[in-house]
C-alpha cells in the first residue's frame, strides 16, 4: 500500500511538472508562462516531496519534507510575483492578445509609485511628491 501511494504521488507530481514545462513552451508571453509554471510546478514539487516522505515514513524525513513543502509553497508565488512585477516595470511587452492591462493607469513611470486607486488620466494621488 505504501509503495502505491508513493508511486501515485510521485507520478502525479511529475505529471504536473511536465505540464509546467509544456506551459513554458506553449504560453505566448512571460507573464502567462510564469503563471502556468508557478502553479503547476509548485504543486508538482510538493507532491514529489510528499511522496518521498511517505516512502521513507520516518519522523526526520517527514519533518524535513513538510518544511521543504512549506518553503516551496511560501517562496514560489512570492518570487513569481516579484519577477513579474520587475518584468512589467522594465517594459517586457504583454501578449498582443491580452484583453487589458490593469496596471497601465496605476503606475507612475517617473516616480515608480504604484497606486491602488483608479484615477482619471493624469491625476496624481494626494500624497504624491509632485501633487
């Protein structure tokens, strides 16, 4: 039974990582590639690590596996967010089929201030240095 659970976890995890790799090749721009790979690869790596914990079934290996899964779950989305934000601010183009750009009217390219409120074109927030 333990071998079947281990094998299933590792195979499903490897399949999800394969889907993430296919997402890198198939998606049209950096931002959709990052979305596909972050979600699938994070879950895939977690399942492979969980399969390792089930296979060895000792306290020390299970503790390390849980810590590794927690680390991956906490750091991968944050790293993808920071990379995506840096790419956007550096001007990496969106896919031409993108419907809308949510940040376009909220980011001041001169001061690098990102505003969470939608303002009319050219309007500055009240606490802006140039207001």
